[in-house]
């Protein structure tokens, strides 16, 4: 089973370790970073969503119109637009990109962040809304006859779109979360289920929870699994760990100064979303897990988003990623702290190692044949 790599489509050069040098939407940097991913073996990039950040949809269209191969993962929060409007936006973007779009639906894990844009629903209500929203978008993408909808959160009548995706029957839907409500919604509706990087044992537990939710929803094929990390690589183990400690020191220094890029996503106090709570709990239980997982980067940011690191040489990090592949993960999300330089280095030195080993394993499995695999089980 081929492995895929997801990078970040940042619209400026700032990160948790360094402030941006220009505007929030730097057109030249956005294209430069995306092109670096396309030129160095990445499959797609994520256009993330934040309440005050540049709108990811036109940014994605900008990149799609200038690059030929790089695929797009567009993050979208259901609270910001009606599903009839969003479905047309997505279909148009799939047309612009010649069928390179996947949509990642974000329910929202922070009441404070959601309320910045007028969303006052509770967490459980948000999950209910997201599930209904995805169902509507899927139907709009595939229905050529007008239809009515009378749901808990949305009502409309006699709607039919005149723009349809290139991808048939529709683009993939991505979804993430670590709560029971998230597993239920994503297990039912997602083609790709996104998790943050955790120790192997806990990741295996989450994968099984997603599969169980998919079975409960009557699905025979569960979502593909994506896991996200912040790799920190260097030519030697010693240099990699020195780089890792410098990275955490830089995050802490910016946080102590109250710089917005580090403290924006959480108010003071514990985070509300289960995923961040899990990352903090894992960090409190230990700094190092398995082959290369390192938690102080997550601890330094208060469990904000994708924040657990994989530290080591390219060979060590590649082997760590293969450990997750062996669990059933086939989409690796990764971004460094020097967004451009780390995207190039990871693409040059880690991606080829993982792809080569995955291809080797696939070839060996095909040579053994299904009968051999059954006997081995």
C-alpha cells in the first residue's frame, strides 16, 4: 500500500520558533513553499484554517493554478458558510486544480476560537452540525436533480448545483479528532481520519476506535489513517538532539514574551479539546517514546495542534515513520519549524527512505501471495 506525505501550505514564513518577516498573506512565499513541496516528493499540502488567518480557499486556488502536480487539502469550518455555498466553492476549486482537492472538515475544539466568528454551539452540537454538513456537501457534489433538506441545523429547498467536481464520484473528505464524538462522526463520514502523533500503543488504540466507529455506522471499509508529526532531523543523532533542544528553547522564549503565534490558539488554562489534552497527558508521562517520539515540543505549546516531534537522523525518523505505517497509517503529515528549509530537507532525506522501504515491503508481500499471508496469520 503506497504511503503519502502531507506538508503545510503556510502563507508566511513564521512559526512557533520565529516571527514572520512580512504580511499574513505573502504571495511569493506561499508559492515558493508550495513549489518546494512539489519539487521534493510531497503529495499534498494543507491549507489550514484560523479565525483571523488568510482565507485558505483562494490561497489554495492561487497555488492550484500555478502548480501542476501538488494536491490540496483544504481545511474548512462548517460554522463559516452554508453547506450549499461551500459545496460549490469546493467543486470550483476541484475544477481549478484538475481534480487535486481533498476537504478537511474542522468541527472546532475551542469554544473561544469558535466564538471569534460567532459560533456559540456546544461541542456536541458542533459535531452533530459537522456530520450533517458533510452529508449535505456529499449529496450536492453527486446530485444532478434538485432536492430539499430539512435537518437539525440546515434547511433549504429545491437546490441543485451547476458545478461538479472533476473527481468522480466526489473528492475525498478528511476529518480529525480524538473524542468519542469525533470517532463517531469521522468513522461514519470520513475517507481519511487525521490523528496527531502519539506513541505507537496509543495510536493503535485510536485507529481501532476509528475502525469500530466505522463498523457501527455500517461501513465495510474504514477511513484511511493520517498521523501528524513535527520532525527534527540532522546528519547525526547528537546534532538532531541539539537542534531539538534549541527548538524547544525558542518556543519557550517566544511564549514567555507573549508573542501571538505561540499563544493565539489557547487561552490561559487547560485546552478544551481531547486531542490537546491527550498530548499534554502523554508529555507529563514522559519525554521520549518508542524509536524517536519526543514530547517537549507539545508541552511547550500546551498541546497546541500537531506538536509532538520525531527526532533523529533521516534514517531514524524514516524507521519511526515505518513503525506507524506498520500500524496501518498510510498518510504522514509533517512540518518542521523552518517551514521552507525543513520541507526541502525532509523531502530530500526522509521521504525517499520511507517510500523505498514501503515499496520493498509491498513487493515482498505480493511475492508471498495471499495464501502465504493467510497461513502466516
